């Protein structure tokens, strides 16, 4: 058993990993901001910063019905754990939690929660932003944007500015 396997949490072991204040998770369930905060809470922290990414009702002038996320789960968990380790080390965090929802995410609901705790707020702000950008850039997570009307749907990488490929109807 390697270190990553030893640190997987019971339950759906392929979708959760944690180690010494670091937590990453993929889930089909609704996301819980308080649970994310509790995963990083520490008496050594002077700040907890949380980012909640939500599904908006439009993109590029088109009406969005919902988003649907899919992932190559083993690779995504590995990538997210590397991001969590790197960001935590770089910014001197006391904790970091990256939780991404898979499946259908309706308008107004959260698709990603990133919580970080740090001795000081500046490190927390920087770390939260870096964790989000690294996750969007590197994690093996893709989204299907389902549009209203005749606009169909587009598969795209989960990062800003990605072009996307029309989904078959």
C-alpha cells in the first residue's frame, strides 16, 4: 500500500483523499460550505478563506440550463492532492480543502468549494486563488454546458476561455 492509498478516507475511497490538514474530494452530492470550513479549522489559523463557485444562468450570451461535470476520478484525485500539497507548502497554510461536485449542477448551486486556513489572511487569499486557478487548469474534470432553446450543449475543459466542442444531440 502506497502513501496515497493509506490516506484515502473510508467510504467511496476513490473520491476522497486527505493527509495532515489537506483534503480533496470529488462528490455527486450537494456541497456543504460549513463542512469544508470544518476540514481546515485550526487553532493556529487566524483566517479561513472560502471560495464557492456556482452555476450561473448564462454564458457568452446564451441561456444555461445546467452544468454537468465528469472526471477521470483516479487522475483528478491525484492531481488535486498535488495541488493541495503545493499550495499549502508555498503559502504556509494550516489546512486546505478542495471539493468538486460531479454530475448535474443546477443554476445557483455550488460546483466547487475551496477552503484554506492560514495564520494570516493575506496568505489565505493568495492560496485560495492559486488553488482555484490550478484546479481549473490541471484537474481532469470536464463540464458539459447545457444551453436552453436551440443552442444545444458544449463540452469544455473546466478552465476559463476554453473553446469547447459541441455535444451530439
